[in-house]
C-alpha cells in the first residue's frame, strides 16, 4: 500500500548573471545539482539520464527516501533545459524545465517541476503525509533557488 503525493511547483526570478553563464550551470546536471540540498547521491546513467537519491527525511520510526531518474535535454538556442521522468527507477516520477530569458544585464529564469512521489504508508495517512511531503519538497527547491541566486550574483 502506498500514498501517491503530487508535486507541482513553479518559480520565476531574475539573476544578475549573463544568460550564457546561467545556462552553463543549469545545463550541466552535476553542477546544477551540487546546489540542491540533501542530495545523497547523483548517478550518471548515460544518455542524459541521471538518478537522484535524496537523503532520508522523517523520524526514526517513519522516514522516506526519494529516488528517481530523469532524462535531461538542453537547448542553448532556446535557453531551455527540460527533464522527463524515467519509469521504473525509484519511488518518484519527476519532470520539469528551466526556461531562460536574456535581459542583457540580467537573466530571467522560470522553473517548473511536476511529479509524484510514492510513499509506502497506508492510504488513511494521506491527509497527514501529503502536506509534509509537499512542504519538504518545496523547502528543498526554495533552498536550491536561493543557492543558485547566490551563485549567480544575487537577484536582479
């Protein structure tokens, strides 16, 4: 028995760095992921596919570890980095995209993330667990964005 928790996040912000510099970091998956908190292990599976293994979260009695793989495709001309879930790996399916806009003296960034995380708990716990999982994921992404903003010289 498992609870399926949906994740749907969207962010829009602007940084002081040049678009080429921002794209260089975001399109290099290990470089980008190095700014994401609580990643236990990132494995390059080849062909643009990376497997994420997050640190376990929760208490000693109840904890979960999110594991998933996504295939990344970058398009420098369009200023996009997109990732799609790879089925059959881990307990989550995560996709999303970075879309960059060159504002000459700054770079506009749009981040979209959507997916599902399967939590191995009885369905009657969904009302309690879903908000915790969603909140934890959101906190990690907020910290990731803050780390990237710092890397790119602050918000514009």
